[in-house]
C-alpha cells in the first residue's frame, strides 16, 4: 500500500462554490487523506491510500456529485 496523489481535471466547476462540493464528495471516499480543489485550474488534487481506494472511486465520487472528472496527465 502506498500514498498516491492524482490530479483530476474537473471541467464542470463553473463557480467559486463548486470546488467546495467536489472537495466534500472526495473527502467522503474511504482512504482519501487530502483534497485540494481549484476553481481557477478546474482541477482537484487528491492524496489517497491506494490500498483503500482507487482512482475510479474518486472519479465516481465527483461524477455522483455532478462534476464528472478525468485524470490529468
């Protein structure tokens, strides 16, 4: 198990309140240690324990909150 960090591109964030919703949704995923969501960059940087959650779970969490995301390469 390792702590990993992934940057998700969340293009649907259209206002300053959006990152708060995205951050809350990601924060509820088991294994997530830290979330930084930026409206300006339209992205969320998530630090998580890869033994407890997968990137797909993080993407599902943002999608379920109404903000589909993709992994930023």
